[in-house]
């Protein structure tokens, strides 16, 4: 799934978990009385609504504590020792350990005693048959319960690695029904921005470190974020970008350090946005930085986030494109990491659209936060990437790109995630800016209503809290409405204008 070579079979579960592909099992039980223990006890006490059955166990992902002491405990779920994909849950504990409900998408508890009727090898062959990447190979598999909303079935999760046609690495996760051999679902763990370009942000400050008489693109003030030059390669870390003088790039693409400086600057602005806006100290909120790689492959017009290396990777573009290191792209890719380390929205169907929209939303917010005169804030995605100047996506009216959805329908989940994201992008624009004409665009509504925006700060705060507190791996658009309403109620009250605007903006994109 994520650049990790695995051995295959059930023994690979721990390796898959370490690579970020699957939830890891706990090494030891937490002490009595801690949030984990109390959350599990509350789940069992409310087993009916929480769908807790015999043979289930849980491990802790993380705990979020509000100022008033309310705790939100995010858990992985297992059935008879097997991970339940889509069974993750967030338990909400009020003061005095009071039950405030749980956020989850599980529709039914897994059936006990399920047995695999096809072999692991057969599942691997079925998974390989779905892959379109070149050099496709099975990197590992394990048995899981797949909770897809309609039912919960025993399946093999097979990780197929390869390289896509445009040169992007592929870590395709394929769920093969362990009874019938049917492919139930698939998604790629390499999360890209589609097509890309770069825009140099002018003369800016970049965090560096002096070591051995040379300066490095090593930002000690932001968790030690480093930027590397792959020099056309497609694997490994590359070479740390250094210079004898504390100056990187000359503002032209003739100097390869110009692109490195762009990526380094974008990472710094994204780090600062999350820290200064939400108090989030890095992608995993642990004070440790990811890293950036530039000059990936040859004529590669794309960028991607990869959980396995915990890094962002940028191509130089090709005919009609610039390098992919613009501010909104940097914010977009790093935000994929934030999503992976919070809700973990699966990169397929409606949850995949919400994953992409989250990166578009926060990439846009980073652009506004940076307040760079060379790249002012707007609600266009990738507007600096094409030599023609045409954006990749539009938030005011997503369908202007020719493929994205303005309004929700039952078919939205079948779109590519970069296009199903349009519904959430449109919602966010309406929530922040409002409907009708503005200096940023002209946004229609799907129900003919008029929406008055509440501004970027409040809209982003609601989305961030929904992502980190209420959304789970299989959240779809209906669940996103519920999650953002819960977040708005927490932040501003259930009778507030903000809460009412969230409801109105979702209705305006046909999510009711």
C-alpha cells in the first residue's frame, strides 16, 4: 500500500500497520481509568447502538480533549482479532465520564465464525487483475472484515504496487471477498493532486540549518522539515538541498534550487497555518516534520503524498505545465497527511471525494494564510500550474472544470475522487463566501436558495473539527453534513447563525 515490501499472509499484518496501511494492534492494555478504558467500557455499555458484539476488541488511535474536559476517543475496531475496515469509531465522553454518543459508519456487527473459501493466492491474482499500473506486484495481504455500509464481509485486503501511466507510484488496496472471490472495493493509497504546475512565490524566508560550513534546507523551527532533490529519480530520499551561501534558487527554473525553495516555503506556510490556527504541531501533531522531494521523474506533471515515506513529492511538469510546488499544492498534499492521521478517509467513493476536498479546502486556506502578493488567496485550485493559466478546479462552481460535481446525487460516489470532491468544495465556498456574485466568483445553489457566508476562519474551524472529531474512514456526504453540524454546535451553539449556515450550505448542494 505504501512503499513497504511485505512478506504476505496474515503474518504481514504488523508490517502493513507499521506502514500505515492497516491499524496496528495494541502492545499493552492501557491503565484502568484512562480515556481508552473508559471509552471501551462505554461502548460495551451501549453495545446496541455502538454495534459492539462478542469477539470485538479495540485499540486506541488518539484522544482529543476540549477545553471543557469533553474527550473524543478515536478507536480502531477488531473482530476476532481481524481489523474491521470501516469499523473505526470516535467515542464522545462528557464530564464525569458521561456518554455523549459515538461517531461511526458501521451498519452491522460482523458475523462471527466466518471462514475464507478462497485462498490468499487466489485473492492476490484477483487483485492483480484489477491493477492498471505497470510492474504490478502483490506486496502483501491479510484477512479483514470489510464494513462497506451495506454489509460486513470477510475479505482479503491485498496491496498491489506499481507505477501509473503518468509515472506516479501506485499502492492499490484491493478488497477481495474471501467467500466469492469478487472484488468488493479498491483505492490507491498514493493521493495525488491530479495534474500540476508550480508558481514561484517571490523572495521569501526559508528555514535553514548551517552544518559543516554549508546551509541546508532543514527547517529546525518546524520539526526539522527537509527538502531533497531526487534528480529525476523515482525512489529513495534523494540528496538534501544545500548551498555554500544561505540563498537557494534565483527565481528561474534554470536553477533547480528554485523549485526546492518553493516546496520548502510551502511546507513552512502549511506547518504555520495548522499550528497558529488550530494548535496542531505538525501533520501527526507530534512536533515531527514530514519532508519534501522535488525533481521527481522526468516531465512528471503531478504531485503526491505518500504515508509510507511521510513525505510530499513534486514533479517538474512537462509541456504546458510548471513544476508542482505552488502554495495551494503544498498545502493540499500536506493536508492529505493530516487526513490520514485523523479521520483516515478512504480514498475511494464519497469518502475519497471528502478526502480530496479536505486537501483543496486547506490548501486554499494556506494560500490565504500566507498572504503572498505573488500568489494571493483565491478559491481556485492549481491556478499557477498550467502555462495557460487555467485552474485545475473551481470551488465557486466546480463544474466549470468540465468534470466536477456541483450538487450531490446518488452517482457522485462513482466519480473520480478529484471530481466527487466538487460537492464539498462547493459547500465550503458557500459556507465561507456565500452564493451569488463576489470578487472570487459567482456561485449558484442547487436548490435556488441564497446563502450568506460566515467567512474563512469559521468555515475552516468547522471543517477541521468535523475532520478531527467526528468523521471516520467511511464517512460520506450525509455523514459529513452530520459531522459539520456537530462541529458547528460545539464551536458556536446549535441555535447559532453558523450552525444554520452549515445546514443551509449543505442543502444548497443537495445534501439533506
